[in-house]
């Protein structure tokens, strides 16, 4: 994807782009941290159809959602060895129940689910314990019944 950057004096920076489907959009980064997501008219790239105004924390939350893994990684080999046990690697979303809370405080610790590890910034923390504080961007590795791992994925994704 190619971005066209334009400095807007007194406002900030506009970064325009086109998707693979030919849709045109842009992000205006204001000096104060606000972000405007602009969707342009398909026949006139200077006419905005819609503008979504985000404050700095909202922009960070949306960036976290866009950066999240789309699928939950299943650890297939271990699952084959343990029928009925699902092992998954789940990203912790910005603003989710897990962001900034200990495993114990996520309401997941009381479920038929085991916290096996946390991956933070590429480093693995094996068997971190119930008092380990999760952060957005972490990936938790849990094992349990499929229903419990699905619930964990929903909770940590912020649903």
C-alpha cells in the first residue's frame, strides 16, 4: 500500500491511501493528538463522504484492533495428544477486560481454563500465575475445553 503524505500547515499531517479494492481514504493526524479518518468519494478524491473523529485514546484503541491477529492460533500437535483439550494463543486487545488486569481479575481464572504462558514483546513468560498483569498486545496461551477457550478469546478481544 502506498501512502501520500501532505503537511497541512497549522493542522498536522494527512496520509492518503487507496485500498486494493480502489477505495480511497486518509488519516489526518492533528498536532494535539486527534485523528480524523476520512473516506473519500469514489469519483472525486477531494470530496469527503464521511469523517470519523477520534481522540488520541480512541485512535490507539482502533490501531490495536487493526493490529490484532485475525485468527486464534491453535497448537494442533498438543491438541492431538490431548483429546477434548483445546490450546489457543489469544491476543489481548486494547481496552479489553484483560488489558491492565491480573489474570485473576479477568473473571477467566475461575473457569475450566489454564493459563500456560504469556508472550510479551516476543518473550515467553511460562506459567505466569494468577497475579500476572496482562497488557494490550500480550498473547496468552491457554488450555481448556473448547467452550472455555472461545469465551476467553471473546473476553480478551473485548467483545
